[in-house]
């Protein structure tokens, strides 16, 4: 276990491999741990880091000012500060839901620090009635997430250790900033791959992204994937991630037909 002090907070992270840096950011539930198979698969070519955001895993869970500490902007600053602490000048990002929001915002605020972004379940199409796309909907989503975590042992163990306030505040930001989340996709100027599981019960693949993505961005849907496609379809996800990070033109990444046959 490795710990870095960023300001007054302790940030837990794990690292594997050698090469250019890839930073993994987890989502609303769980911790760094569910990224481990993908980290191992990429570590032969990259130095992979997986970070526990504050309020999750083994990172700090502050008892005061939680609403400001658990804000999206604070998460961006903490990841930026953590990169400075470790001397990471630039990195690729592989991220999930909350982590995807952090990576996209980091690319907008500190574009020179971000190379390519693989974003899983970027939450612009939450499965809730429009009337619930407010802070009131966070309780419904939190309950659904808790039930979903029970299907994945590596997620459930860590979910029970998370600060519920961190989860609730992160969900509220996603629910109340739907338009901003779409706008950020249009503004980000780094190679971007958006990955969704077709069977995700919380974040279905967006039906319309025209005008939201530039030519360097790609949308790929894993037909048999759910909320955690990196765990549902590990081999397919790992191959997709490696291709995206290594192709000279990342916008040409595709879900190869032989993967579709093999992993159905």
C-alpha cells in the first residue's frame, strides 16, 4: 500500500509496471481494487496507478466540511496535486462514472497533464425519469448502486468501507449537472473513448451524441457489459484499452469482430 499526502489529505494508491503513466480512477462505488485485472494486463507496457479518491477505500474520510471535500472540483485538484506529489508530468486516464467526470474536468482545467482518456459509464444518460434528475434522485441511485455492488465481490467489500456522504454528494453532482456534462465532452480536446455496457441498469448508452463529440472521440458499446464492463468482460475490455492507448491514431480504435464472437 502506498500513501501520498496532498494538502491535509492522505491519498492511497497502488502502482504496477513500467513505462508511460496510466491513472485509473474508480466510480461511485468500490475503490481502486476493481481495476487490478486491467492494471495487471497493461503493466507490461505502462506504469499503471490506481487511486482511491477521498472518501473511498483507504484514502482520507474527513469528518468536517464533507460537502466541499467531496465536490467534483476538489477531486480534480486532489488528483492534480497527487500527480505533482509523485512527479507525474502527463498521464493517460482510464476512469469510471465519478472518476470519468474527474478525468474530463482535469483535461479541461489542466490539458497539458492529460494525454488520452478512456471513460467508462460517463453519466450523461442516467436511467431515471426526468422528474428525478435532481438531488432527490440520488437516494434512488444510491440504493440501486448498493444492490448492484452485491454482484461483484471486489466491489462489495470496498463499497461497505466508503463514506456514504461521498457517494451521495457525487451522485447529486451528476444528477444536477447533466447539461454541463455534455458540454464538457464538446470542449475537451484530448483523444477520448467513451465505453458503455449495453446492459448497464443505471447508465444506458446515450442515444444521441451528435454535436457533443469531436473527430478525435469514439463511442463503443459492449453488448454484454453491465455497469462494470471491466469485470463483466475483462479480456475484451483490456484489449480495447491497450489498443486505445497504443494506436498511433486513437480515434481508429474499434471493437474487433473476433472479440464480439469470443466474448458474447
